C-alpha cells in the first residue's frame, strides 16, 4: 500500500498525527547532546551547543537534523544544505519521508500519510479570522498565540532551541518548555496575513524549476515556493517563508521543526511542488555538472542517520505516497 | 472540528513501538558525521554582501558590510543583503526585512526566550576560536 496524505482537517488523521508527534517526542533515542555535538563538530563548525547534556528524543533528532543542515553552508550566496537554493524542495521531501516512516512505525500503520495544512485557503480569509480557525484550538493543533498549554500538542517539550541572537543551540534544562506561537500578531502589512491561493497560482505558473545563478530568489518555481521570490506585490517573503514568519515563536529559528506545524506547512509545500510537477514534468535543475555543489541533481542530501538520497531519487514520490487532492491554487 | 483528546494509553503504546521499531540511534553518532561534498567549512561565512549587475553598459558592484552593536557589543551573526535589497540574518532564516533596523529589532524580540542556563557543554569546543 502507498500512503495517501490528507488535509489536517480530517479528524482521524489529525489525531494520529498528534499522537505520533507526542510519542516521538517522549521516546528517547539513545543519543545525547554531547554525542551529537561531538559528532557534528568538524562537519558543521557553525553549529554550537550550550546548556545541559541530556538524552534526546526521536523528535529532537529531527530538530537537530534540520538546524544542522541549515548551519551547513554550500557555495556562498546564502545557500545552505537544505535551503535558499534548488535543494530546498527535494531535501525537505527526504526529511518528511523519514518522519512519515517513523510515524508509520509508532502508529503500527504502514498506510499512515502525513497531513498537510492548506494554508492558502486560510490566507483567502479576512486577516482577523486567519488565526481564529478551528485548526488553532485545543481540538486542532493547539492555541495560536502564547505558550501551547492546551490540546494534544501541549505535551510536546522543546529541548533544543536555536537562539536567534547568539546563533547557539541551547539545550534546555529539566523537562524543557512548551511550544510558543505568535500567529498573526505581527501587524506589519507584509507579515500580518497568510499567503493566498492567488500567490500559489503564480508559483504553479512558473515554467522553470530553478534558474542560473541559483540564488535564493532566482526566477523559478523553487525560489517562489520557498518564498524568497515574492508572488505577492509588495511582499518581501511569501508562501513557505511567510507561513514560518506568520506563526513566529518556535517557527522562527533554525530549530523550527520543534513545532509540528512545521511539518504541516512543509507537507503542503511538497503538495504544491507535486502539483507543479504534474503540470510541468518531473524535472530538476541544476544538472550533474552545473550550479553550486550540494544543490545538483546528483548531490547527496545531508543526512544524520539512515540512508542518504540525491534529488533525482525523490522527484517521483509515488512509491511512498500520493495526495488526496492537488487542487492547490 | 471534532474533539480530539489525547489518549495516554495510545501514546504509551506508540512510545513502546518507537523503542522497538526505530531502536537506539546512538551508533549513528559515535563517529564524526561527514559533510556532503561542496560544503563550506568557513565558520562564519563572508561578512560582505556583493551584488553585481549591468546597467546601461556599465558593470556595477555593490558591496555591503554592516557594523551593528547592541548595548555596545557587536551584533552576532552575518547580516546579508540579497539581490532584491532586503536584509537577512541566519538567526531568523525564513525572514527578509526591508531594513537592518527592522531585522535587529525582530532578532532581539525573538531571543527573549533564552534560557540563560549554565553551560555544561563548553568542553566540547575547547581550543576552538569563537
């Protein structure tokens, strides 16, 4: 069987997702912060840890993997091993596949598919309504503002947090702290509302996947979907990036997978990319001998554990999953 | 949206399956992890942002290097300018700001969650430059 990824509004899928997140956050992996810091010290010199030594959960290892990839610069111009360049979409597909497999294992359900949050539908609502939908309730994924102390995800504990000011990853003492969100609190007109379906439609209309010189905001589907090339006039970031910014709190720094909404956002980003590929073909650029190292079609994607993949391995997701709907914009 | 209470017995079962099915991952961290080919080993990255463009037959280069202090101390991290003229900082990696002033304010606001915890991991980095 192949998993079918569904909308987070599906109550059964949502309950399984929350349960699996909490279980992976509670189950300890056998890896300590000091072990991880020592193993990554040479390969990722920008990544430094402060605070207590403690054992990390499986969920924490996903947080660690993401912030390590983000700290691994590739070819200058702001690119890193997972962002701000062509590798962004395949790397996150690879990343979500690992979480999805772990969730299938802990749920005992090989058909479980990650849910997506179709944020552009909410972005079409009036700004004041966007953070007050049923999603942001205890029965959904918890409150949109302040500490997440209600609902199933209130059990999640943040143990690793990248301090935006120092750049250091703090290993927090004791049981850790609850998640924190500031959804829709920023009143700046460029950050105060979610992306819209019109903006997604512009990204779907881009004919190229990415373009030379492969900068964060190069003119292509990837640059627009990642959010460096705004689809909305007057914006400075859009789509994926704007969702991070709009939620704020733990969705801000490189440790943003701390909040499970990270995965709901990226599953929707992946769905939009899939919709683009259905329309434009399963193509990727740069090829083998062009563009920055680490972002080519045959570049090994940075992995902390388990098998590594290259972008060409993941262009077709049908061996693993499909989406219940590719109606994205 | 339907009520969605967490059932502790379900979570407990899932925790047990995680340990059984995923197993101990410590072995993945017993040796240094390799960076992929093409990774930069420069600790801080280039602090100067360089934008190049042609205009009316002229080859133009705009280099930008910010000097920012907070309470008299250097602001940590590289503030870069992208091709569109907005500014960016590694600490808030999904953000771009219209100005460096907006950026510094946002980074300081986001850092208020710092735990200020006693550091027991410094020994790992002994002998390295900050």
